[in-house]
């Protein structure tokens, strides 16, 4: 059975599930080049069908998420998505009544009406018909948090598991606690929009001057630059309490925003970030502890936008009492297309959890396609075919260079995992500064991350638990004696968000790391996403070459070709 997953809200995208396997998944931003695109994913659907050589009539069912009133209105009046996109990404001047506009968004987001499913089906059917889908295509509407839960449950590989979803708000809820056992998902708790700790962190992000739904990671990184504050002096801890399997907020959403503004007014920005991060960690650690104790289940998976907070994830991993853990790698709303499709596959086919081995689920390009693109830019670049691109790249890195690296199928999710990456020495502060200033052009306090050979993890991290993190969803602490050496790939506190590369996961990338190890003793590189800050990760050879030219980067390896800027 072929199930097309569709998500048409923030970070929209499409995915194709066949039986119990994710065949293809992509987000619209990679194709439209609009970061975190919002709107119906026409290009993603076309790319999915084209890559798999399918026609619309080959699809057995379409799974879609999004029942809340704000999404239904945006489907009906499409200009609302474009206006919100410009507002959220600050592509327009600050509008009058900016706070009131945000408050209206909070009000609309809390309204979700199950009886509106026929309207959602009609809206989606109309759009699908415009690109050739049959009028009678089966459409299944999956609620937001069921989609998040399915994305984690059915990719975790845990035959019985506890699954927790947490985000800002989706279809009226901010979180759920679920148990998967014997082929059945049981939701045992749900949290309202007013109690959203995810929305709380989004509000902190906004008040600090960053972009909501995009820059929450900057708040997490900035928190490490504050001195520690005793819990008794952290006013934000009083905003929430954990009651069994629920989080409860002292204030409603709008009142909470106003109270946060008051506290921020008299608090340095890094301290405010620290207080918010510690609140998130304390309250969610208690929630996870309670859920594990209540259910007795220690194999735990989680998803939703809050799961992108990798420092929170470390606290949960170490102190909640879990045994095995899994974070779905496209944890935010960008993963809803996969989640909705997996949920329908569970309903229709009774699929069981299967471990997600990799996220190389997007587009790739043939040697001829790459070569034809390179020839179009021959006045700006020169190129030649290499017999061993990974060996050549390792040599460049060992000599202190950074390299653009473009290989195989594009990664699904927010992390570059060795196919659309910028690679550099892990032990060079000079190269790190060059990347920040010339290439990435981002805030100074954001750390870079490494890829390393899985077997070297225990040599590098003091809290490695023999569960390799393939997808950069978790932080670990560098061993004390390595903090100075690897400061280019760690935050100021020595925390690192690594990709641990196994023997059979990505052979060419693994070969590169093994070559690095022969020279350096450890198979580790700085790995950051192949893009300019604020832009999507590159998708096509054209995107890659144009980024090389814009950043005046000397070396790029794309497929088997070495590309050098003239």
C-alpha cells in the first residue's frame, strides 16, 4: 500500500510510505528555497512522485494533518500563509499592533474542531485534484499529536514503548503521553494549549528578539553564557507545575507573554535565556520521570518541536530513569507528513515499529546532471573527476581547509548528516571563525557540531551510553582533557551535539572519517549544514555551486568531482 503523507503548514512537506518503509521524504523549503516554507507542498508532492516514478493514480491514500481553525482558514484564504510567513521571518517592517497580532494567533491556534474534518478533506482534495490526483482519492485526516507520536513510535524500533509529544500547539493541544503495546497506541494524557511549555519557550525566543519557530536553538545556546542562578531566584520556574502526567501553566498564553516581558525588562538577555532553559529542563524531566514511573516502560521515544532542544534531551536521557531512548530526527512540524502517513499505515496495515536506519530520504542527482550543471558555471569554476573523493577531501581537511561536501540523497530533517555538509577540522578555532564570519554568517555564540566514527564516541565523550546518536538529536559532554582541543565543535560548557557514523550507514562519509583518523588519531570532523544562515540546506547541484560562488569558497566535492573556484 502506498500512502502519501502531506503537511501544508509551517515547514510543509510530503512523504511516501510503502507498507512499513519510508521511501521518500522532503520539505518544501528545499525546493522553493524559502526557509521553513508554509503552504501546500505542491513541489514536494511532485518531487516525491517523480523520484519514485509514480503517477497520482498509483497512490492508495493520502494522509494529512491539521485540524485547527487557523490552518483551515489559511487553506481557504491562502494570502494568510504568505502574510504570516513574511511577519514571522521579518521580511516586512514591524507592523502596527504587532503584539495584538501575535495574541490573535494564540487564540486561533487553540481552536480545533473534530467536526471540521470534512472541510479539511475537501480543501486537500481540491489541491490534489489540481495536480492530477483522482477525485475519489482516499484522504485520511490525522490529528497533529497523533502524527507526531506515530513518527517516533514507528521509527524507534521499540516493540513496546512510551511516547511523549511536546510542541507549541497543534490541533488545540501542546503535548500528549502515549503507550504503544501489542499493536495499539493508547493516549493516556494530553495537555492543553494554555499549558504549553513549548509555546512558553517560543515566547521567550520572541521577547529576546529572535524569530519564533526558528531561533529557539539560539536561546538554548545563549543560556550557556549566563552564570548559574539558584532555583529560588528563577522566577520562571513558578510559571509551570507538573501534575502527574500533565504540565499546568500558572497563566494563560497571553498573560504569560505579558509577565515574561516584565521579567525580561529587568533581566540580562543571557540570564533570561538561562532561566527559560532551566525551566524547560526541570519541568520536562519531572514529566518524563512521572510517565516512566506510572507506566513502568523504560523504552522511551519522543517528538514535537520541543524535542529539538538537544540539551533538554540530554537531561532526559541521563536523569529520567529511561533505559533506551529515541528522538525522531525530523521532530518539528516538518515531520508531520511522515507521521501522518505512518499513522494511517498503522490503521490500515497494522504496521509495527521498525528502527530508522538513516534519513537519506530526499533527492539525489546523477553524474551527468552534476556535470551539466558544473559546465554552466565554467567561467567561474574549474572541475575534475577524482578517483577517491573521500581521500582527497580528508587530505584537504587535515591540511586545515574547509570543504563543501555534496553527495547522494539529501537528508530529511534539519541536520546535515554527511550528504549536504560543510566539513572542516574539528580542532581548528581559526577555521571555525572563518566559517562563522565568511560562510555561515551567524551569531557568534552558536556552536558548530561534529561527525565522528561511532567507535570513537567513548574516547571523546564522558557520558556516552553505548546508544549511538546517528541524527544529531542529543548533546554529550566532552571529556575534560579534550575541551580545549575540540573547542571548535563544542559550546562554551563543553557540550557537543554529534553525529555518530556507523560502519554501514554512509560508506563514503565513513571512509572520509577513517582517513582523518589515520592522520589525527580520532575520526572526527566539524560538520555544519551546507547553506548560508537563514537559508535552506542546499538541494540541487545548482544550489551548491551558487553557494560556493557567493561565499567565495575554494573547494567543493560534489559526487566524484572536485570543484575549485577560479
